[in-house]
C-alpha cells in the first residue's frame, strides 16, 4: 500500500523542514523537500505549498488564505500584497493577524531573496566574479549561510531559494580550483579591494593556526604536530596574511608538523611577488621571535614588528630601573637596543617598551593567582604541576619569592622588536601596528567558528587546498559585510534569512510578495546601500 503525507523535521540549523513523503508499507520510497521555515509565517506558507503538491488542484480557494502571518512584526517578516498583487487580491486583518488573500492563489514557495542579493552583491563587489564559476560561488556563499559539507550545499541553496546547482557541478568546481589558481585570483582581487593597497608599500599582519582532521591516518601533508588545543589528530597549518583592518589578503597551507617560524618567509615572498611590493612591513606575534628568524626576514628584504619576551626587560631597561625603580607613567614608551643572535648572526635590534596601568593590574592579578597555587604546593595541599613560582630544594618545596618580586617589577610592561628606524616609525606607531594583530585572531575565530573550516573531511591535497580557497573567499566576504554594516556576519545571516519573499500563482500568473522588513533588516540594507 502506497501512502503520501506531509511531515515536519527539525534541522541542525534550528529551522523546520517541510517534506512530502511517499511510503510503500513501512519503506520510505521518496522524500520531496518543499523548504525550511524559520518563522511561523514561513511554516504556514510551506505547509500550504506542501498540501498543494500532495493534492494538486484541491487547494485553490476563491478567496483562500495564502499566508497567515503573526501580527508581531518584531519577530517575523510580514508579506504585503499591495505593491505586487493584481486587482482582485486583498489583505484583511483577521483575529489579530494579517491575512493575505488572492482569488485562486496558490503558494509556490518562499525564498530569502534579500540575503542572497546581499551575498552575491558582495561577491561581485570584491571582484570574485573574475573566476566565472557558479559552482564555486555557490559553495562560498552557502558556507556563509550555513557551513556544511560540499554535498549538502544543494540543500542550503534550496532552503533559501537560491539558484540550484548540482552536486556534480560543485565537485567539478573543486577540481578546477588548483588547476586554474583560483586562490591566486582571489588574493589579487582582495589586495585590489584592500585599503592597504597604496602602491609599492604595505603593512601586513601574519599569524598561523591549525586545522585538524577526523581520521587518524597521517600522510605527507596531514601530520601530528604542535597543537594549541593539545589535540593529537593529524592536522595542517594555515598561514594567514591580513591588512591592518583584518581583511584577508593571502592564505597558505603547510604540513601539520612544520615549525610556525618557517611558514612566514614563503607567504611574504609569494605575496610580494604577486603584487610587486618592494617595501613591506610584517607584524607577527612573539612566536616568530628568534634571532635566526628575524635575520631571515630581514635578509629577504622585509621589515618586521614582533612581540618581545618581557624577561629581557631588566637588561634592556637597566638605566630606567637604576634611576626610577619600578615607577612608570601610564602609557610611557621607552626604547632600547639589544644584540640578538651570536657570532656572525648577531645583530643590533631596536626594542620598544610600553607600560600601562591596566596591564599592570591584570598582570598582578595573574601573579597573585600563581603565588596562591605555589603556596598550596609548598604546604602540601596541592600536587605539583607546572607551577611558575615553586622552588624545589632537595625534598622541600617552597615559594620562589625572588622570582615573584622580579615578575612584579615587570608587571605592566609589554615589549616589541623591530628593524624599522625611528625616522620611519616612532615607538607609538610601532605599538599601534602590533596591537592590530587582534584582527588576525578575529579572522581565525570567524574561520573556525562562523565558517567552520574545521574539522576537514577531505583527504587529497588538492581537495584540501580547494576547501581552503572556499573558506578564504567566504572569510573575505564576511569581513567585508561586517566592515560595511558594523554587524557580525552571524547576525546578518540570522536577520536576513528570516526575511522571506513568497511566490504565488494566480490565474496562471506567477507573482512575488515581498516581505515587510524588520527594523534590523532595514538597517542592514540601508548601511550597505549608503556605506554607513
């Protein structure tokens, strides 16, 4: 016996999927996806459309309800018929709701037209249309809407009413990524869009992160290496270059066990060659600080600003401590010169320090917490771990108060090493440039969080590189939209995804009912249109 019915299923994104199911006995033979609803209004529309598919021709009403929309406009979008419906259609309040009616009208479907328009416009505005690949564009934009597998992109596009793309088309696009150097073309477009592209000079920020894999097999690329999250899964390393505002400029893939310090030169060299940049300053965190690494950066023709380990401050600032002790004024900037390296690799390096009251408060709070742990270790109430201020003498454990005093002496200080002369960038400018590094960290958080670049399920290097190209393009669009609106990409998608247009047929004609936008959606659209 064959039966057909409409069912509602809660999806991973929190939406409600409406499906028409065909079943023979207890065996499901076919599932037709009608759409996914994010509001009660959308659900009403999709259920009407599903019933029409279940019983074709039986849902036509002389003055039938096309959509029943809750009256609370701050929660869901409302549809108005006046601009788009022909004569004979009307809207009327009913029981606290707005009821959209039309003679002989049937709901065909709903779509998040505004969301799709915002995303495709940003893709074009950044110059990514140069790729001429609809499948790649679909994967990039679908990842922003709902990060999922490449095969599931078809469902995401159908859910928001975007132009359909076949699974085979998507995987053919992935195969073309490396052969046609999509990432190189994307990087060129990103540099052209970036406000940092002002000729032959550039200030860029660099950092490294890792992406792990679910399967445990290693190969030449996927290797177990140092993980900031203490994972033991195979991983790859990703080096990201951004402009001072955090807009992505270049991304490179490295083996999972490659030292972070050795990833920087290849990325800088490729970036400089791609854009013919003769004068470049790179900002990186203290992880890049080693005499050999700084010498290599300088020998490659690049200037640098990196974080300095504060333990060297007593030697660099010996004159200040001799004259003023631990006294500093808030925001005070001090400079010194330090010899880094040994033998023929020894070079003088400029070191800039800044003391801030808020940093001192934070440092002292951390020191107090570590002293408390050390005291508990000393009295036996806490087992010994990697505690900083514990001093072991034979079988006795105690607090190393000399080390505590030295730490308090340095509280509030932060150091930076650079090879730029004072005439090119003063101390305050060096500090300001370094503080922009949080933009790189923010981009990495977006990549791993909003865009879910990990875990990676691909196995071949070309497929992993293609996946990274998709994530790189999605990150650029997300950063661009956030910068343009001042709203997080997560909030943009959540807000616009619920603004659904409804497509209906009346007397053989297909019409679209546009949503009455919420204040939040209207504000996003206004900011994109006006630029502020």
